[in-house]
């Protein structure tokens, strides 16, 4: 499924493939100017997410999503480490940051899934820059690094964006809407808002994990290092479970898949 080849998306007349087609038919009949159009659109997106999750449970290799998202998650953890060290100085040239972040985190694969991950990297980086520019003082911490809350938002945004961008690809290739020139709601645009409400809640927050480590250290009367400085390591450790959650798999499924692949290559 290279980006140079038109992809018709998942579809068919039986099993999971038929469920993808059913969701697409629902969207093709959706009226952007009808009553409760936004609510109905969210329900259709919920159907897409449910079918995606069932697809992944049936075949973890489907679309190459598990492996691609896992690898991108590890690249994101590396980027978070660089941001934690460089602080706001690394964000002064917004265009340069966007290009570097997209290339480093999004990778350079040639499949539809790879393209969705690259768009997710760009989208989350843009949101990251916007939030940092709105609250520059709150985004910095002692020592010149970036505040942990901002890095954790970047982590959560990225994984939610992977799902929304993949589904956007399915919708764009599978469904041709008959709609007014200026529809009240554009499914392609609205999917980002839906993902923020639906998928974002599935993504664990590395900051919460860091806070738990601090509390455990206090109760054990032990010393814990800088919780913000350890965020990239915490984010890295959360990647398999995060990919599993956003793709509808068990928390340990992705880790077991990764360990199996490493064993085969050893």
C-alpha cells in the first residue's frame, strides 16, 4: 500500500471487512445539515473506531499499525528527551522544529499507515507549538527545560492523532460525500475534535505515572530523581501499553508481539 497507489481502504462483503463497508455507507448517507448532525457524525466515528479495534484484535498485523505506531512511539520518547534538554531554545524557529519533529518522529515509510503517522507527528507538533506560545512562562521549568505537563500533552496528542489520521485516510479513500459546497460539518475536519474527546482518553499520561513514582518514593522514604527529567524514560516504557489501548488490544499484547519479534531476529 504505497502512497503512490490509490488505496480504497478496508472493505468487503463479509466479516470485519463488511463492518468497514457498513460504517462507510453510514457516513455516505450522513446529512451535514440535518438535525443533530454533529452527534450522528460522532456516532459514525465511534463505529469506525470499534471496527478498527475489532480488526486489530483479529489480526495484530493489520495495516502495519501496531508495529509502525510502536516504533513511532519510541522515536517520540527520544524527541521528548531532546525537548526536555533543549527547552524553548529549540522552538525558536517554528518551521525548523516542525520539519525536524515530523522527520524524526514521523519517519519516512511509504505506506498509508506511515503517511498517517507523519501527519500525526505534524499535527501534534503544531498543537505543541501553539500551546507553548500561548503560555510561554508556564511551559518552562527550572533549569531551562520544558515543563512536564507540556511534554505529556505532546505524548497524548500524538497517539490520539495516529488513530484519527488513520481513520481520516479510510474516510477520504472509501467515502465520497454528496454535500453542499460549504457543509456545516466536514467529516475530515471534525474527526480531530472527536479524537480529542474519544481517543485521547485512552492514552496514558506520563506525568501521572511520574507523580505516582514520587508518591511511592515518599511513602518508602526513598529519594526520587527529577520527575520531569525522567519523563522520556517513562514515556518509552508506556509505549507498548499505549499502542495497545488506542488500537483496542490488551495492555500486554503489543509488548508480547515486540518481544516475539525480537526473539525471532536474535
